C-alpha cells in the first residue's frame, strides 16, 4: 500500500486509527447526525406535498380537527387535482402554469371560497378511483358522475355538458355513421372512462342515450390522446376509430392529427366536480359549499362566459341527446 | 468519428421526417424545469439506499440466522419484483393499511408522490447494492481480519476500523453507477404524477400529439445528465485506484 490518502477515505481511516473511546463516540454521533439529516430531508419532501405544480404546504388534510371545508379555509389552500393533457379543459403552458376551462372553474370556486388553488397532477384513474387519502381536496376535472364513481365520490351538480363522439382516420371512407358502421370495429378509448363504459353497454349516467355500437373490439389506453395517436398511424393500423369528447377530437384535428369526427354525438356527458367520500375529515360541508358555488356560477352567467371563452359556445345548459 | 457519422445520419433523418425543432425549443425550458426534481429524487434515493445496502450486506454476511434471514428475504423479494410495482405499492397500496394504524401514525402510510418515489427507489436500489457492498466487504483480505483480532479488536471494531474503510474503495465506483442508473429509473416516479423530467415530457407530447419530439428532448436531457455524472464517476474511480496502480500509465492495474 502506498499512501492512505490515495484511498480517498480519510474519515473511515481516521476512525480506524482512533482507538480512544471518546473520539469514537464523536464519530458515531456524526454518523447518527447524518442519518437524522437524511430522514429530515425526507420529511421536508413529504411535507412539500406530492407533485403539485405549485409550491406550498399540503397541510389541509393532516388529521386535525374540523371538517374538510373548515380545514381548507383555515389553511387558505384548496388542493385540486387535474390531468393537464386535455386542452382546452386543462393543460400547462411553457412556464408550467395551468390553463383551461376546468382550471378557470376551479379557480373561480376557490376565489368565492376565499382561498388559493394548489394543483396536483395524479393520473386520471387514480382520481376516479376515490380514496384520495387526503392528498387533495377536490377534483374539477370534467368528470362524469357514473354509478361506480358515485360509490366512492360525492358529486356537485354538473357544471357543463360535453358531447361524446367517434372519430376515424381521415383516409377512411366506409365509416360515416357511428350508429351503424362501428359494429365489430376496433375502437380505442381511455381506460376507466365513460366511453369505455358506453361501448361495453354499461354506461349509467343521467340523460337519454342508446347503445348503437354492436360487438366493438375495445382497446383501452391510459389517456384519450394515446388512443388518438394510435388512430393517427393510419386507417386500421392499430385502430379503426376512437371515442372521446367531441372537443378533444376536434382539438387533435386542429393540431394537425389526421383524424375526422364522424356523425352525431353518441351521448352527452354531464360533467361535475368531485370530492372523496372517504376523506379523512368530513367532506359533506365542502360538497355543499362547492355545489352551491357551482349553482351560483350557473345563475350569474360565469360558467356560460367561461364556456364561451374556451369552447366558443355555451355548453353549460343541458342538451338533449 | 463513428459517432459523428451517426449524428449526421440522425440529423438528416430529423430533417427528412420534418422534425418540429421549433416545438422542441419552445418546450425545452418546461421540460428542463423537471431536472432539479429528477436529481433531488435520485440523490435522496441513493442516500436512503446506502444504509439499507450496508445493513443488507452485513445481514447476508452475518452468522445470526434472524438477521441473515431478514436481509436475505429483503434482497430476494425486492430484486424479484418490478420497481414500478414497488412505487405503486407505496403510493397506492400503503394508504389502504392506514385505517388499521393508530390516529397519529396514519399519515405515515399516506405518502406524497415524491416521498413514495424516493422510498421505492431507495429500497429497490438498497437491495441491489447490498450485493455490491457484500462483494466489497468480502474483498478485504482475510489476513487483515485475523490481524485485527490478534490485536484484540472485537468483530464490530474489526468491521468498522479495518474492513469497511478498505471496502469503501471497492464499493464507491459501482455505487456511482447505481446513482446514474437511478437517474434514469426516477422517470418511473413520474407515472404517479410527480412533475419530474419524464412526466413533463410525456404530458406535453400527448397534449400536442408530438410525442416523438418531447421524448427526444427528454432522452437528450437524461443522456446529458448521465454523461456528466459518468465523467465525475470516472474521475472518482481513477482517484480511488491511485494507491493500487503499480506502473503509471501502464495497463497493469492491481
């Protein structure tokens, strides 16, 4: 062995040479201190909350007394989940800001409650599955109140209604009417969403609709845009059609994706805000507060204004299918 | 030279396929903004993995059947299950157990995305690195241990003063490699909704239906990150080897 310094581990070597008890204890203390530092760092990270776009403490859900509404008001922060891959409902700008119809609606709700919004971005199926464990307070994410979701989530009244439609590759010519031409075709949809339930004949939402697609070959994706991307590969390459919100499909077409919407909307989805039934603090007062704010926003025309801003038309009135 | 040709060929392909470089540049800052989180997760992950790996290695080498059994199970189970399953287990699975925990402890079961990710990465890499640590410890010659015992040191003292300081020389280079691998694996934490590098790239790609562009941007950033750390890793490795290289510049290391 040449030199001890060459090994590059001065600390370890030192303790190896120091046979005095006191010095050894000091060393052990240092090691303990560094362990504590690591743990402290972890705690800081967990306190900073999970993955929200904006900074800020996620303290509202931490046990404590009072119901959920009270906790939100005390902390001054309403933690809202959103899936920012759906323009014009929800998306992020270059600077990381959240924008869109859902975003504006949530911020208006928070404003009327006198609190700030903190965004969280869990994946869609995690939001719809309920049991949020107090990680966030509210979903304003264009969610359809299906019976399955009603089992785990409280819903506000619908804040708008979106037509669900089918699209095919733009080179396709034999699918023109979804009511007859989609039978037996391979259709892409997002997993655990209403379009999948519709194709399975298991949709159960307020409103009138008919199941017109027989024997579809359903392909599920993590999100609508992945399905649209696969459809764009070519007619019948991976998919024959995609079912999604009319506006998601139109938005894709506008950004240059070679798809086209066919026929009339298959059904209209009422879309509402949701709150976890199993929230650690009693969610009922928050549900009532959010519901009455949404009714207020219907009456004073705020929702109509926001709908016209993002969609160009008023989607906030119930439409017949 | 070969690399230069590859780059030229790729550049030609990019142009031929009408790569939207303006779009890539437009979103580069947004995707880059995920880098600090990617590095934070990886650094905390490796800091957690190191003590776990040391415990795991000591357990594997221990004659105590309980300690040996626990660490054997830890290494085998964690290495035998996918990292993504472990992340989901901690983020989505653990909270289901919170109801059985006494009140104040419940929050320990409900972890944020970043904490979940750091825990999963740390536990996962700790199991892999336990083998590295074990090899490092076993690389210390047996004569040294006998000599230490002859001097009257206890087993713990021998481990602390003689074996570990020398084992570290063997352990540090592969640990650096593990850190570099972890930078890449931290992308899995994006799947539970942490706004790190990969999450940002994939969201923007989906939103504008330009996955290829944003994924190339993400790949280039990961590559740059791992290249930078590999460079430092190489320097560290050379520095640690200095005491053991007999002929400067010669091919015969020890």
